[in-house]
């Protein structure tokens, strides 16, 4: 199995932290040669028979305006249409207008997994279930995964969850 997975979300939700954790230092790609025109391959992780190729979406911005915004958004949508799965990252317990703007750029046809990151910061765990129910009403997410990108066990579990999408 081999598949491409894009990680998207507004700034500061923990995309880079998650990407590094999913790829692991030893195999993350830093060479520009690994980049293609449609997307940047930021890392590959091979576990047993599964190869996860993580891609970046250059120019994924929500604060531009006008023609530039529309052009960038078309490029992003084009990249996102070509991947096998999308990880849409938010902060657990928080969903705001900037998150919505990113969600609006995700093609509904691509399997999308909602990652509610920074779970370690949620003090009252009882608030999590209603939050996740609220999130499930936004879009038909394939999975809703609350986790902490800084917890290796959560990362292992996420890789297993992603395997069927490769
Ligand atoms: P990006 O802008 O989406 O790429 O976010 P970064 O990966 O740069 O992370 C933004 C900040 O959130 C950094 O200070 C990270 O250390 C922090 N962060 C990321 N993941 C977690 C997490 O699971 N728990 C906590 N407490 N902080 C996190
Ligand atoms: Mg980042």
C-alpha cells in the first residue's frame, strides 16, 4: 500500500509538529529535489507494507484577498483533489472562522479526517464529546481523532487509522 496524505489547517494548530511526528526525523525529506510541481513531498514513512507520503500544499493561506486569493485557492484545491486523504487539523475544543475558511477549500470528494490536536490542553474532558458531535455536523469526516501530536502513542494509533486510505 502507498498513498499521499495532505495535512491542512490554519496556522498554529500543530501541523508541522504532527508532520514531524508522523514522519520521524530520520526519514523526513528536506531536499528540494523531492518536490514536484503540484505538491511538496515533505516526508515518507514506511511501516511494514504501508508507505505514507505526506504532502504540503504551498500557498495554503486564508488571509489573502481578491484575485490572488482565488488563484491560490484554486491551486490548493487542485493539490488537495489529487491526494488519497486529507488530515484537517484543528485545536481540540476550538473551531473558529479561520478553521472554517480552510475547511471550505477541502474538496468534499476526498476522504477527510478531522484531527483535534492539543488534546493535552483540554482540561475538562467532558467538553470533548459535545465538541466532537458539533464537528461531525460540519462535514462528513471519515474519522474524528482527538490526539496530541506530542504523544507518540497517539501518532502510532493515527498511522494505523490512516492505513486503509493508502
Ligand atoms: P503549525 O503552524 O500548524 O505548523 O503549528 P506548529 O506545529 O508550528 O505548532 C504550533 C505550536 O503548538 C507550537 O508551539 C507547538 O509546540 C504547539 N503544539 C503542537 N502540537 C501540540 C500538542 O499536541 N500539544 C500542545 N500542548 N502543544 C502543541
Ligand atoms: Mg507549520
